[in-house]
């Protein structure tokens, strides 16, 4: 999963540089593992800040430019907390890019700890 993690971080950094997304932060089991005992996980979870009207453009960029052909944008129901989820296949695993729906999630990204686990080019 290390290879896939580095790959998705490079992709998200490029998307941020190109202003396709505003920012991102690792969340879920891998984020928890940075501060405690590592936990088993099958995916990589990120919070992503992006304007709702730019989600389609970002997904198309992932599919066409980055060649993640199987990328899917899932929209939640009205009662679901996660309204927009982008599923990004990465070889033997996948990344869930959770589009931040509210101020709490945006604040979590803005105040996230910066940790270098790997040298990312």
C-alpha cells in the first residue's frame, strides 16, 4: 500500500497545484496509525476541499489525464452525511476522497498535523 499511498498523495498535490482542489488531508485508519498503533485497513481515506461545481472537472481530470479510468463519483442521499465521495482505484487498494461538506471538515484540513511519512516527489 506504500506505493499507492505515495501515488495518490502526488496526484492530490498536483491537483492542488493546478487548483482543481483547494486542499486535502489524510483521515481514517492510516491517519490514526500516524499517531498510535497501526491498524489494518483496505483503503486510503482523504478529506478533500473542492467547490461542488468543480467535482466533475476534477473527476474527468483523474480519468483522462491521470488515467484512473475507473474513478467514480458517488452522490449521497439527502439524509447521508457524506454527500460526495470520489472512489479512486489504486492497484490492489483504493482511495476514498471525501468531499468536505461542512465547516468542521474544512477546519480539520486547515488545522491538520503535517507529517512526512515518506519522501513524496
